[in-house]
């Protein structure tokens, strides 16, 4: 008898893919739930390392190089190694897996910077801790019969099998942390103690595939009885770090656990801790911020709570205030509502420098005045943005039809109540965040074009481009004297404001599917190197193929008037419209943190600044790390919306970080 695709996948030790094809006639929510069931049932269990929390190490699927297909918290599943898949399977079986993957396979656009169809999420940890997993089972059991109900029950059964396998492993280990086995045995129940809550939190985090860690200080506080849990929180952070996990938000309801969560982040790159700052944030919180940043971990980044609340109220007046207060920043830093939202992040990338470069090289000579040229460039940007958003919309519709997310559907409101999958419209709120890259490069380039061609007539279009491409020293010196962003110069900053508003207006012309809005983020993390490769030399001083600016920071080396001028320029942009988060990176010497940071943050946020993140590496440390990487394996730097080990950056990115102005 011919074996089924599923049987051949089981024999090839591909349990997730085997479960996916085991019941091909069932609806997607059941098939993908069954895939997770089979993965938890069969995948290699990570070894226990003696800590207070288990599971630990790489989550199921990530830590086994012999597995070609594994679950993914953003795209539901991924083929991590197609060559391995071909080696293990016959063509028919391999093609079946690839064809399933290509039903929702992403979408190429010329601009993609930082993601295409990516989705981070915050589970409703508050409800999970309050109700316990057993209550979720009861809610599902009360649903009408059908594949939605049976799929989620299959998912819950798989979670129990996973828990039992973890317990079997622990019971064969020596020196298990006191209380760990008992806490895992009762992990489906609502926790009664702080330690039980942490064990449950860690378990669910691994079940979810290790994405965002949630609001630890807020939701653990009701279990707190004065314990010092810095070491256990740090252990949880290590689990986030080893899995390349993402974010956790702190405040603005500060408590003792806020301080402990910040303290636990010393000398570790993940999670991206995001501190929601209010004007009267207690001094003891500021002191913990200084101490943590001084370890060069880049944690926490700082968020203007009043600014975000005002922006969310303006964009989504229909959302009640108490739900807007669930504001968190998933992935790198994309704004969402904890436990009740599905936010594409980064859903799309728009490389404004690429649009500028192509348009200017083709059409600059056609215009006799700057305003006509500027308007035509903005119209070209609109055309390309709308084309990209249309592609994204089709992707989101297709994903909703073919690619459910069972764990999110279980643990994010209101999917169970609606009986609709998380990707198909089940969550309470939806919107999408697109990454706008290269904005500052375009602002500075426009300033040079305006002055040297249209205002002073020192070049025509042809001689301008020739001098630019030849890197003519006289041209570069002259261009450097033009107004630029980061110097608190209204000539540059107000032009930047006009350009940014024209760009952000485009996103309001399309409606997000299945509901909500398309919005923007400026979040170039490590991607500003790759985003610059297709862009020729630009008048802002970049050479051909060199990196773009880092998010909303000044073009490298131009912020020579100090941090106040830099932040003042940034605040003149319409930051309240970059709701996804307008990232701002600065370097501050460790010895200046306690005197410089709070006044800078306070003034910046009062002017409309939304976010600030700080690196404290000295130039000497970075130079020594370049020469002797083996001595600096734990050296961390803040890039884009997250921290990264300095040694993991490419030489080009290391140079851009090294060249940041240090205040």
C-alpha cells in the first residue's frame, strides 16, 4: 500500500509537517493545531540545566538541526532548510510541503526593509494567570462542534503531552530546583504563588514559540510577597535571549517588580525592555535605569506614555481608554495592545531613499523649481506606497484563509468567543505597521538639491549628478554646508516635516484587512545596511551602496551641535503619526547618565518625542572588540529597536555604531 505524505514525513522525523498533512480534509485551524500536537508529542525535549524554570534552552523545533520544518510564531510554520527536506523526502512529499508553504509565502516588493508580513504578539498573560489553562479548555469545550473547537482541543491535548514529557525528563534528573516538578504538574491551574506564576508564564512562553515576554511587573505583582526574584527573572530573560525572542513592557504602574525586572536585564541583550515613562516617574526607577544602561545592555528603552496614549486616542477613538492602557511594543518596538490585538509588525517596508534615488536620477532635469520637483517626488512615493499596500492587503487576506495561528487563537481575546482564528479576524483589534526607511537621508538630500540647484544655481541636474557620482571633493564640501537634519535648523527640519506628512498621508488611503489602519514605524535595526545597497550615492554624503541612516537618527556624523539639537530636530517631525514607534538612538557616556539622561528625556518628551534608546559603549571598548572579539563576547549595543551583541554585527554596522556621536 502506498504510504501517505504524512506517514512519509513521520518516518523522516518531521513531526510538525507530518501532523499538518495527517488530516488533509480538515479545516486549516485543525490541521495546524494537529501539527503542533505532533511536534510536542515527538520533537526532541531540551535538557534541563538546573534552573528554576523549565523548559529552557532552544524551544521545540529551533534547537534540532535535523528538522527541516518547524512552527513559527509569525508565519505559523517555516521551512528552515529546503536542502535537508529534499535529502530526507521523495519529490512528491517534498513538493507537497513546499506547496503548502507557498500558499502564504510572503510578498516581494522593491522596498522591503525589516519584514514582509511579519507579526509579533503579546499573549493575554494577565488572563492566563488569573484563570489558568483549564479554564480555556472549559471555554473551548462549550463551543459548538466543528473543526475550530476540535482543533483547539487538539492543541490543548498537545500542550498536556508536552508538559508530561517535560515532567518525565525532570523526574529523571538530579538536583531539580525545589518546587519545580510540583509547579509543572499543576501548570494548567491558576497559580497561587509567585513561583507558580513564573513557571506557568515560562511554560506558555515556550508553547507560543518564544516571541514577546509580556508585562511581567504588572501581572506578577498580585502574587508578590516581598520576594527578591531578580535571579529567576534573569533566567527567564536568558530563555528569551537564547531563542532570539523579543519584547517586554514595564510600567507605568511602577512597583517593586518594575525595579527587579530592570535589574535582571544587566549584561543581557534580550528581551527588549520598554519602560513606559510618565512625567513623575519615581527617582528610584530612574536610578535603576541608569544602573542598567551602565552595563551596556541597552535596557530599557524609554517610551513617552502620554504621547502614545494621545496618539492611540486620535487614531482609534473607538477603543476604550482602559484598553488603550494595555499599550505594549511587540517585536522590536511595534505598538499593540496586550492580549487583544493582532498587529502586522513589521508588515511591510518602504525604502524612501530608493524611491528618491530612482526618481531623482530619472527626472531631476525636468523641473525648473524645487516645489514642482518636491511635489512630483511625493507623488511617486505615494504611487509606490499604495502599490505596496495593495500587495500587503492581498497577503493578509490569503493568510487569513490558509494560515491560522492556533496558540494565538487560544490565548488572545476574542478569538474563542468569535470562533474565528487570530489571523482571520478573531482578535479584538487589528492594524498594520510598515517600516519607513531612509527618511533622514532623503531630507538631507533634498536640502542639498534645493540649495545647490534651485536656489543658488551652482549646478544643473547633469553636473550635479556627475559631481555626486564622482565623489567630487569640492561638491561634497559644498553639500556638507547645506542645512541638514539633527542641527535644530528649521530649514531642514520643516522640510522634513512636510515630507514626512506627505508620506504618512499615503497610508490613510488604504484600509487594513480585516479591520483597522495602516500605520508606520521607523525601525531600521540592522537592516539599514542592506537597505542602502541598492541605493546609489545620495547628496546627504552617502556613497554608492552605503548604509542608510539608523531609523530617525541624523546621517552619521552630522549631529555636531549636541544631543539637544538632535532631539529638537527629531521632535519637529510628526512623530505622533509614527505610531508604530519612531526610534531614536543616542550614545551617552556612562559617567554622564545620571546627570544627562533624565533632563534630555523630559525635554524631548515634552516637545513631542515618543521614544529614546541609549547605548553606553565607549569608542575604546568597541575598537578593542573589533581587534579582539574573543575578549568581548558579551559586549552589547543598541541598534534599531533591540540590543545586539557587538560581535554579531557586520563590520559595516560596527562602523556605523562606532561613528555615532557620543554625548
